[in-house]
C-alpha cells in the first residue's frame, strides 16, 4: 500500500473512518458517520470536493448496511436490531441525505473549477453557493432524522421475537 505521505486522495476513498461501522449498532454507526461528516467540512476547493465524495461513500455504505439490517431483522429469531420498520425509516432518511449530497456536487464542482477573480464572477457564484448550502443543510437534517428514527423505544425482545413453536414429541405413556 502507498505511504500516506504520497497518496492520491482517491486511493483511500473506500477506507471508511471509522473503519468499524459494521461492528456498531445502527445508532452508533449513524452517530459515527455524523461525527465524521462534521469533522470533514465541505470547502470550495479540491479538498471539499474530495470530502463531499467521501461523505456520499460513507452514507451509501450506511444506507446499504441499514437496508440489509431490515432484511436480516425480518428473518426469524433475530435479536439486537431495532424493528424493521424503524430501520426502514432510518434508511429512507439516509437516502435523502445521499440525494442531497449528490445534488450538492454540481454547484460544488462549478465553484471549485470556475475562477472567482473578478467581482462579476463572485456575484455569479452566489447562486451556486446558495444551492450548495441548501443541499448540505438538507442533507444534515436528513441525517439527523435518520438518527431520530432510531431513537424510537424498542419493544421488549419477547414481543418482537416470534414465539417458539414446540415440536411435537411422541408422548411417553407409563403403565400404571
């Protein structure tokens, strides 16, 4: 593997931070991705574009994991996961966050690749800055909604797990 000192940013795109998202509960994973997004700001330069792409990658990974958890939760006798309805609602909010991050790419690319030297160029970029901010804010709200959906109190384990079906064992008869 290349040294971190001379790597190309895309080389580590699929190296998730935190690397243990799959080992976390759904709520912990949403919190970790939220913290990661908060720590890697979207700026109007190459770093911001890399961070936006990275955020999309993290959110896609999280949404795919949440959707798989929904399917897994529907299998019989699965414990330690929120109800499928809760996971599905959270995955839907993550999908909205992904959509907003990908929609933010268009104005971000324009702002990153277009000169902003003159007053007119700066005035022309106001709409792109506004669109970028709207999409990033909407993505943040969707991510917060995904977290909120996971805070719904879970029913007791006995109520969510299907009742065990007793096997019919041959009756043992004793002679009296």
